[in-house]
C-alpha cells in the first residue's frame, strides 16, 4: 500500500513540475512576442540604391529621425530611403555621421515614424533581443543574454544576423536599450605592416574571434551621439592632449604632452602618473581615453596625479578632439610595444584606435638614406668601379662619430661588406650590437675616406612612424581617388546598362516588326496564290461558257 501511495505521490510531483514548466515557457514566449510587437513599428530597413540595393537596419529615435550604421553609405548611391515593417517607403536625408561609433542620423520629410521607448541600462545576465533585417525576413528576432555592460558598450552573447547591423537591442518589455554595431572580436591579428630596409612597424587589431558575440552601443550613449549629430552634424568629444602608456605595474603614465593642449595649460607634465579624473579611478590608457571622449569640449575636470611620489591635483578645461590633431609618439628603447590610447590622425582609417597594438622593431642604422648608384651617377661622382650607395639624406649624427656623412658621399664598404644594393648595408649591420663601432669606406669628391662610426636605431623608429603616416595619407588619397573612379565606373555602368536596355528594346522591336512583316508577307503570298487560283477558275468558266454559246449558235452540230 505504501509503495502505491509513493508512486502516486511521485506522479503528482512530476505533473506539477511539468505543468508549471510549460506555463513558464508559454509566459516566456508570450513576453518575447509582445517585445517584438512593441519594437517592430520603430525598426526600419535603411536602403541605399544605384543599380543595386544595399540594406542595413535603422531605429526611429524620434518621429522623423532614424539612427543606422555608417556601413550602408559604403557604396556610391543615387537614393537613400527607409522602409517600415508595413512596407511604407520614405525618402530620407543624411543629418550627420560619426565614424568613431559607426552611426549615422537620417531625417524623414515628415513626422511619419513611431519612436522607440527607452529602457533602463541592462545588467550582466539579463535577456536581450536583437531586432533587425535578415535577408527577406523583416523584422527578424534573435535572442541572447548580456555578457558585459558598461556606459560605453554592451557585449551580448547573441549572433548578429547579416543585415541587422544598426538594429535595436531590446529587453523583455520591448524597450530600446542599445543599437547593434556588429560582431565583437577579441583576438589580435596583424592588420597593417610597413617596413623599409632597416625597421618594421606592425599594427595588430581586435578582429572577429567568433560569431556568437555581438558588440552594441548602449542607449544612453546612442542618444548622446544622436543629439550632437542633430545639432552639429558630427560628435563633439573632449580632448586632453596627452599620449599615454602603461608600465609593467599597470600605472597610466603621460608619455608626451601636446604643445598648447589643455593638458599643457593645466600643468600636466611628461612622466606624470594619472590616478583619477574627477574622482573616477583610471585603470588603463583606453579607460582614460574613453573617460575623456565621453565628456564635452569646455567641460572642466580635476586630474589627480602622482609626480615623482608627490600627490597633486590639476584643473583642466577640455578642448574639442580634432580628427587631424597632430601628436608626437616618443620611442626610446630598441623595441617598443604598447597600447596607444589615441593617435587622432589615424582614427578615420583605423576605427577604435585604442584597441590597436603598435610594435616597432628594427636593425641598427647609420642615420642616412641611401640609393644605389646607376651608371650615370657613377660617372657623375667619378666612381670607377661603378658600385656603391649614394647618400641622399642625413637623419642622424653623433658627436662620438669620427666622420659626419654628407649628402653626395658614396659608401662603398661597410663593416667589411661591399655595398652594391641597399640591402647590403642592412646586411652589414645585422650582427652589430648597440654602441659597437664599425669601419666604413666612402668616396667624397673623388677621394677615398676610411673611418669608424657607431650605428644607431633611434632615428629609424621615429622616421618610420612619419613615413607610415605619409604612406597612410597617400593610401587614403588613392582610396578616395579609387572611390571617385568607382563611383564614375558605377555611373558609366548604369549608363551602359541603360543603353543596353534601350538597344535590347530596339532589337525586340525590330524582331517584332520582322515577325509581323513575315506574317504579312505570308498572308500576301497566300492571297496571291488564291487570286491566281481564282483567275484560273475564272478562265476555265469563261472557256466553258464559250463552248456552250458556240453550241447554241450552231444548231446543226451534234449534241452530246
């Protein structure tokens, strides 16, 4: 009896748990449906169009304002418009764009949209929904949880569907808590490499490490960016004017102070350790960068410093961060590797520059630029052998050197290596240690000179960065040229396609006319044959009538 009661008891518990679980799942599904229903009227497709269509997702933050991702502007286009979930189409104009956050603000001609309802900032572990476009599916909902949250970004454990960039991140109530920026990457891979015969600059960046993490911008930051875009067409960010590095103990150290910057005016010096900004503890260089750029130009801050063991506070009034503001990066050791918080002149080409790692390395050099001798140059500088390297630029001289190079000198031997190609000079210095002296032979004004010099590495590193910046500037110029050419090619392609369509229509018209002419000709031939047949029949009848008449006129003729 006890066993029977125990079995019945266990069955009742199982049924209770199952029914409660089913009820919980049903409630959860209903919440998700309600969330999607609530946010859908505020989510739109953003479409740029020429002869092709490029699509991203957008979010209506006001009845006439839409935020989307800048990637939709990555191709030449003739028209930009939005499409609602109900299929209504509205042309839009671009109010402003921010490359740093990858956001653009669009405006409709009238108040035709339903703006999102803002939710409170999410916490780690909360459920989130990602609403956007996925090929022909619109709206498309994906779900996940918050893996990490701050005032500057959201990391979500949810897959980003193609086309959903610029879409809405919502909570269970369907309230807007962020905008999708893209896939979050966490692995460092080399993105740029620039080198000459002496040194090398490598830049590595965070790129896609997995498809299951989404990087989003929280709503409070989104609306702050949108306000600036609406008011100024760009985002105004605070600028302190320092280059910073972190040492082995984790201190954030000022490596350089930009001349006439807010930092210099406020009394910040090179070598100062930054402890906090207006009471907010600074843990990393990127943390300082984010803290400053989130403030507005003109804001006054108090910076707590440690200067050679002495604690002090300085008042600083922030200026506006200019994308092309020039800064100086100091490199003192044979190899420098560290995170650089801001290099403003590179921001446009490399977004989120604070996540890039710069590494400089290279062989020793003589502080000169050289080019190989040609037959004409050898004749001009009276070099009988015809081999050597012409000094074209002086970068560095040291007081300890017995000789100072001059432009026009012909290097013929370095450290026992005969110099014919530029690579021979690098080869001659490849096994030399810092501060070692080497013997060089050069020809100056037709005379052979032998001396000792001490190779150095400093000049090449600083010059390498300058050369890289020039290279990047040239690359950007050519990219703009290529973009213009691409746009021209797109327009030419459109014109060509239009001409082809017109030609095709003409060919189709000609084919149709030929077919009609052929049918007409066939009918004429048919009518002609019919007429000929009728004429023959007419003649036959006429002949028959003649015979009958002749018989009637000649009574004596025998009858048939």
